[in-house]
């Protein structure tokens, strides 16, 4: 893990995921194995670490947000499994490991994604006794909205529909705002809900997360163009192979890098009201940017 | 619709679905169209009608359970779309119409299922202001549990794993209890949660729903063996073509019919504590049985 990434939070997430997620000794084993194959395949845990860091900046006990943060990792993992399917991105590698459908077959991979998504809502609704039911309902509203047709799925659909076509930059923005950005923002928003943050702090954190989400995606495009399979853990150039429009194909590599840098700076500027406390979120923004350099 | 089926409740569900479900004028249109193609393709609305009927028997306002009942139809529809996929059951017809992936492609069908599932939790968490948040959280816990790895998905996985094999009757029971039965039971359970039903009434209704769910599945097997494509609205014999074990392949047609009848009688007997009020649920049980005769 690179410098300054909040590894102690990532480790806490890994530990919680291990504790909370059902063992593969359950029946039928194959589906638990498939879910765990994708859930425990490394990764930065960016979304859940953001939840913890946002909770921290709002003075909310980070241990109390852990089930929600883990549920967000379930949702993220489910979306990766379905994205990788032959009918969608047809990716055979993810984080250097064979994707779920390569190991377990397409049928089990579809169902492993489905089950992870269900398990996310089960975890939140069954394990969050520390929080008020009103807040839990709001969290579920936010996460179901962010992952569905007005969020992740909507972005993915426009991405699919745009494949092989020249698209406007506004369409590309729609794709990324929804496909990637919305769940990143939701990771921060759940912390504002649980902490009962006021309007000003909520706005600051949501501004931060939307700039960060956009930068993250541009940098993903940069890495996908320039990177090597080994570095990315997935097949480099796979977006180009699928004829997808990216920030690079629309703006060129240099402009895309400048755009990413600008978004990172805007993300960091959004946090000024938090004073010194903003440091952990600044470090996450720096980490996201450093991936590209 | 056959005699005695509570058509007024089915019509109320259709009306609510129309009101609650986002229009296909939203962007991106194709995903809304795909979701609506499968959601509004007729069907008995058995699960949501059960929710309304269980609410009624418990003296709970059936209008207040409508968002939850509609959400259960979203979940049921999502499961059908994914079941029909080429990688799973590879069904081209459903209720006499081409399945979602036939019309919209496999990628959009996967995502339409995903989005319907997300929308179910969004609907419950965003539209149920009439009910206490405690109860909403419990409903979400029940539905996410019933649709995930300990419910629908678990049953589907064992079904897939059993294809082409001779299986024990206990395995077949596991498949149906989870793949079909669990969501049917959840449709009744959500009513007991919202109505705050006591233990005795809750047990009676859950006994009813588990016997009904089993009968429903046996009758589905009977129809699939004996039925014609026109009658079933899906390709008859498709389970046999896929070499799946069914109640018929294990017990034979006549024994399966007797078993179904017994389960229907047990379902009806479970309701004795409700006296005259049980009538609507009795009629649903009779309707389920009549499908096979």
C-alpha cells in the first residue's frame, strides 16, 4: 500500500469483513466460496475507508459505522462481479486474480453478485442495533438509490450503450458520475447520516466526495491506457479493446491528467471548514492522485 | 383469472405498481423499458396479493402495506429475469412473452434485474413514511435475508448444482423451500411485522405460507411436465430438457399431485384460529391448487 493511505482503517475493514461475512463452510459452499473469492481479493477498500474517515472527521465512533462500511464493500464487490461478466465487460482478471465467472462459472457469478447485494442490506438492517432505526432507513435509502437505476446501474447502462460510439463529454460525465461516483459519494453520505452532520459539513463532505470520485475515474482511465496488466491487476487497455470512450479518448492523456489534478485540488479545498481535522481525507485524495503518477 | 382469486387485490397491486414504478421516459430509457417489460407482463401477483390478504386478516390497512407488496413484486421479477438468463435456465419465453434478455440483450437484462432489486429496497425505505422505522428495518432484514444466500439464491444454487444429477428428496425440498418458498413466506411475514401480530397469529400465517409455497412448487412441476407452452406461458418441459430433478421425476406425477393436495390442506388447516376471517387466504390456497387440475 502506498504512503499515507490510512492502512489502519483498511486493516480494520478487512478484520470486520472477516468477522461479519459468513464462512464458506455454509451450505451450499460454492456460493459462499464465490462471494468470498471476490470480496477478499485485496483492493484498497477506498469506499469503506472513506466512510470511516468521514465518520472520524465528524466525531462519530468509527466502530459504529463498520457494518455500513462493510456493506458498501459488498455492494462494490457485487458490482465488479457483474461488470466483469462475459455479457458486460468480459474481464478475465481483476486485481491480478481470475474473475468470479472464470473460477466459478457465469451462473454462479451472477448469483454471487446478487447474493452480495442482498447481504449488504441484510447486514445493515440486522447488525446496526447501535444506531437509530430512522438513520438505518435513511442509509438504506441512500445506498439502494446509489446502486440502482439512478446510480451505478444507470451509469453502467449508458456506458454499455456508448460502446463503439463517439460520445459527448457530458455523456462521459454522466457515466462516471453514476457508475463510479455515486457509490463513492454514498460512502461519505452514510457517515453524515449516522453522525447527524449539519448542512454545512454535509455539503463540504459531499463536494469532496464528488470531486474525488471524478478524479478517481479519470485516473482509472489514465492507468488503463498507460498501465501494464501487472500494475492494474486487470488487463490494461481493456476499455480500448471494448471501444469505450474514456477521458483519454476524448481529451487526450495530458489534459486528462491535468483535469484529475484539478479535481483532486477541488476535493481538498472543499474540506477547509474542518481545519486540522481534514488531514486523513486530504491524504486519501493525495493517494488517489498518486496512483496516476 | 380463475374463479375466487382475489382479483380486486391483484388490480390494486397493478395500479400501485403503475403509480410507484418510474416511467420509461427517464434516462437511460432502455433500462426502464427492460425493467417495465418484465414487471408489467401480467402474472397473478401471488406474493403481493398474499401480503395484502395477510394484512387484511390481521386488521392492518392494506393500503399501508402496498409499497412493501410492490417491492416484493420487484424482487420476484428481478429473480425471474436472472433465472431466465442464458447462463442459468436459458428460457426464451415467460408468461407468453419473450424474456428480458431476448428483447434487450443479456447485458441489459442482468442490469435490469440488479436495478429492480435495488429499487425494491429504495421503495420500502423511501415510501413507507406511514410505518415506524423499526418495522421498516425489520421488513428489509426479512426481505434481504429471504432473497439472498440463505433464501432464493441459496435455493437456486443448489438447483443449478443438482442439474443432471439424481438428488435426494431432502435436497429437492431444500431447493424449493429456498428458491420459491422463502419469498412466498416473506410476503406473509412482512404483514405480520407491519401489523404487529402476536406469536400465535404469526405462527399460523407462516405455517400457512410454507405449506402453500411447497404446494405451489409441486404444482409448478406438475404443470411443467404436463402443461403446454400456451398454458404455462413458458416452454413446457424446459426443466426436463435441462435435466433438473423435480417432484415428478422423484415421486411420479400421481404422488406429486397427492402431495400438493396434502400441502394445500395443511395450509388451510393452519388458519383455523382466524375463524371466518380466513376466507380470502383459503381462496388463494384453492386457486393455487386449481392450477394443477
